[in-house]
């Protein structure tokens, strides 16, 4: 896992979401210095659990963070689907209905 990709992606996603180092640290149960080290040190050595927590907060896949997945859009879609899959059936039905409505607006 190269710092150039991993650290850069964490920092880009964090700032895109308007999060500070403190915000991401708090959301993942980490320290500010730990998040800073992941963004800046070579080589980063996050645990699988911490990597998963960071990906979930940043709404992407772990594969995207470590460079196995190259497009952000795909990583965001996969992360959304993972979250969607864990929702109650009634919630998923509402989301599908909303998607159909939004899709019909795009055709107009």
C-alpha cells in the first residue's frame, strides 16, 4: 500500500467532505495524530478494522483507499450498495421508489 495513493485519497476524501483531521479521527475512534500519519507517513500501516472504519466514514470501499479500485464513482456506488443492503426491507423499498421518481425527472 503506497502512501502516495492511500494517504492522498484519505486526505482528498476527508477535505471533500469538509472534515478536519479531528472530525475523521473522532468518527473512526482514532487520534488526530494517527489520521495525520496515515495521510503523510510512509508506509502507512492501518489495521484492517481501522481501514474499514475509515472507508465507511468516507463512503468508499477499502479497495479504493488502497488503490485497487481506480474510480471514485465506482467506490462510492459500491459503498452505498453495501449500506443499502444492510437496511430493512421497507427502507430499501422506499429508496427504490424514490430512485424511480428521480429517474423519471431526468427523462423530462
